C-alpha cells in the first residue's frame, strides 16, 4: 500500500517536471521587464502588533507572537504617454471691396458692406483721423475685411496717387497712411499743330490735358482759334510720378515753347508744385501767373453765356475751372485777404486785394484753411481754399473772378493782375529758370533722337 502511494507521487512529480520543460524550457521569448519586476514584489514590513493573549483552560494565558509581513508597493511598467494638441481652427474672414460711385458717402458704402450702424460710425471715425471724408470722390476704392461675427477687422481706403488709409480694429483701433515709393520721371516731346492743340498733343502721345494749361497761360497773347495757321511746333516738358511702369497721379507740365509767326512764347512752371508760372516773349519776362487750380479743366470762359441753372443769357463775370471737390485752390497773386464768407449765389468765397484797385474772388469753395482770416497777407501760390459746389452751382468747380475798380474783367487777359504778381518776381531768377528749362529739354530731345537711331 505504502509503495503504491510512493509510485503515484513520483508520477505526479514527473508530470510537473515534464510540463515545465515543455512550456518553460523551450520558450525563446524573455519575460517582460515589467512582469519580472512585479514577480519580485513582496509585502512591505509593518509594525508588529502587541502579542495577543489566548486564554487556556485552567486560568493561564499564553502569549502568541504576531507574524510580521512586508508589503512593498508594486512597481508597474510606466505607460507611454503621447502628447497631442488640439489643432487650432481659424474661422474664415470675409473680404468685400468696390469703388465709390458718384454721390455716395462712406456710410452708404459701409452699409452695403454689411456693417452695423455702430461699426460704421467707428470706421468713419478711424478713417477720418487721417483723411478728410469730404474729399471722397468717385473712383476711390474701399476694402472691408470682417470677422465671422460681422465686426470689422481691417478697412482700407485707396485714394488719389496710390495713397492708402488703413484702419485695423481689435483690442485697440489703429490708423495709418501708406504712400507708395515713387520715382519722378522727366519726359519731353514735340507736337505739330494742324487743327487744335489738344488733338496735336493726343496724336503725339502727350497728355492732352496740357492744352488747358497752355490756354490758361497764353490766352492773353495767343488766340488758339485764329492765330494758328497750321504746322506750328509745340515743345513740351513734363514730369510724372511712377511706381514701376504705372503712373501715379496726374502729370505736371514744367516747360512749353511755341513759335508763332516769328514770336517765341515760352512758359516755365516752378518745381515746387505751386503752379506759379512765368511767361516769356522772345526771351523776356512777359508776366507771372499762378494758377488758381492746378491741372483743372477750364469749363467756362469770361463773357455772355447761357446760365447753366437759370437758363437765361447773362454776363459771366469770371472763368470756371472744373475740378474734384476738395481740390486745393491757390492765390494767383500776392495780396491781402479782404473777405471770407458767403455771398449769395457765389456760395463760400475768399476775396483778396492786390493793391488799391484790383481784387480776385474765389467762389463756390467747400472749405477755407484753418487760421486764414481777414487782413492776412498771402503770396502767389498760397492755398486759400478747396473746390466745392456751394451757392448756385451745377457741380464742383471754382469760379475765379478779377475785378478792377469794382468792375469785372477777363482773368486771363488782365495786365494789372499780372503786374501785381510780377512785383514779387525778380527777372534774374526768371531768366535762370528759363535757361535751366531750355538746357533740360534740349538734353531730353537729344536722348530721344539717339534712342530712335
């Protein structure tokens, strides 16, 4: 019996050894470090409690020591952590842009861009810090960038000469004026007059708008309808501001020469942009004239005409220059301001006395410079107002008038005004300007001829 139990025990022991050999001895995979570490776990030691006393029969108590065990904290394999960031999603912005049409205000255009009334007021205030909104005119371009909630983020107003007024909105409002970097180019050319000055300039590839400047300067001495027989040569020199190949703003004439029947007329415009020109006849100073509006179109001459508003025939006591609202208006001669205010159909006017008998009047103005007052002295070329349409006017223009002893006279042919302007000009300075202009246009013509060969 005892031998049978011993044989069974040996059999069980052999089976266990065989199983270990099969499943452990033939394993090629190492035990993971984390599991082997866990396998070394043992309880951390704890403070043994006081011996317990077990009562026994007969009234004796036997102290039984407690078994101390240690339980260290398990060491587990550190789990790998992957840092992931939630991608930022930029909500789309809306960009709206178009040109300002005739008769529109900034508020009207902003409302079409979808801005609320409060936002439109904020934009107008920001743009108005750097730009007079009364000078808005057709062709200016407005761009509005709005957030998804419809609030403005950036507003850009593109005005004349490539100048941008940019306002940004956020925690604070910031406005800046950005002007393009321009290069000034001097150009020259010749035109043969067969029918009219403007047609001749256009055919020669020169700005036809210079015909207005020439009529304004030489209108006293030359009748461009009767004195031109055909074949006259007109030489011009002008400057342009450019960004690359694109012209910025309007070209400015600097010199003109016309040989008419053996008499040589020359006009030299200053480089300071004041518009004050000197007219020469056969090389001698004829007169000095400062244009009231630089580069404007002469829209109505002195004399009897059909009134554009009332429709009847009446005397037109001055000349009109069509120009955009806000265009600067300059004094044509030195003098003293005698009146600033309103005069019926003239609207807002500035009147300047030139000596005791001659007065010039500038009418339909939209504004007068701050600080200009009655009694102030002005020089030829000083800005005394801006073009407007106040009073009886069909549109923005300057009514320019010259009165001698209280009676109106033709502003383009009055010698007394010319004498008042010439009093501030020395002949030596004028001759120097003429010689410089002659040398410059001669060099430019030589370069042009060299390029053609």
